[in-house]
C-alpha cells in the first residue's frame, strides 16, 4: 500500500474501504477520543483519508491536523468539511525516512498502518512518536491478526461463502502468502495487509516511548466478514484492536 494505491482508491474510498466509525456501533473509539479531548488541545488525524473522523474531532479540539499520504483524499475531505475552520490539511508520508511535523497534544490513527513493508511500518511507528508532544495521548486502531485467523477458521470449517470452492494459491503466490503470514500480513481483497497481535502492538508502542494504557476489542458484525453469515453465528464477533497510549519519552 503506497501513495499510488491510495491516490487510485481515493475516488472510490466510501465504497471500497471499511468504515470503522460507522461499524463501531458500541462507540468505544469515540468515547476514547472524548476522554482526551479539550478545546485547548491540538489533535492530528494520521491517515485521515477522506476525513470521516473530522466531524468527531473538530468540535472538540482547538485545532485539527488532517494528515494523509493521498492528495486526492485530502482534497475530498477539504471540500466535504468546509464548515470546520479549525482544520488544516497536510499531505504527509508517515512511512518516509524523514518526517517534519509540528507535534500535537493528541493523535488518532485509525487503520492506517496497513503496509506489508516491514521497513515502512517501522518508520510509521517511529513517526507516531514524532507527531506527539511528551505526555501526548494516542488512540490507535489496527486490524487484528487473531480475528483474521478466527474468521478464516470459521469460513473453512463451515464453508461460509463457499470457502471450500475457492482455488488455493499456487506457485509464487502461495510462497508469497506463506512468507507474509509469518509477519502477520494477510490479503484483503487480494491486497497484502498487515494485521497485528495484541502483544505485538503493545511491544511496538513501548519501543517507541509510549506507555500503553489499554488495549481492547472493537467488535463488528459478521456481515463485515461474510456476504452470507450463517444465522447461528453469534459471538465472539470479529474485531480490530484499539489501543490508547501516552508518550512518555
């Protein structure tokens, strides 16, 4: 997932990319943001895409920095949310080797660290720290590897969505998928996408000078995973990980 990918997907973002805000029906993420919010504080939305979280952030913070790698995403967001005069839009590559940014008091990063490149992920996590003042608070949401494997087990065992009829990968594609899964990278719509273990997430943030406050599940309905989920399929539901943390160094 590089800049070219996001520039291409931007015009179709609303229909192609999973909507975390809409599907977090429990409101856990919004509640976490509200606990950190203040009209005296600044906040950066890292990987803001087309700006779905701007209406949540702008009324609650002094200033919002909406940052994304895609210039098209930023243009769409700016046109859509003209009513908010405390939002600054800036193109930013969090996975670049060098990053220049004015640190904020708070940061949110919602399913933005998805690249299958280990080098870019390392840079991204380092950039999270750069974006925050010491003592700053972070709300981070990432795809769960445990949930992905859980969903795959259900799909295969009970043949949900005709899973058994899918042709298994062969040759170079099979080798690539085996190598990827060792790094927690698994395909979403044929796009290699990083998923995270809970303990992995805690370790990565600790290494970048964060103190993790809590990690919890953001549960979704089964219709987010299957076209035709069986009626008997109840909980546990699929989930992302949400982490709140404080920059301590």
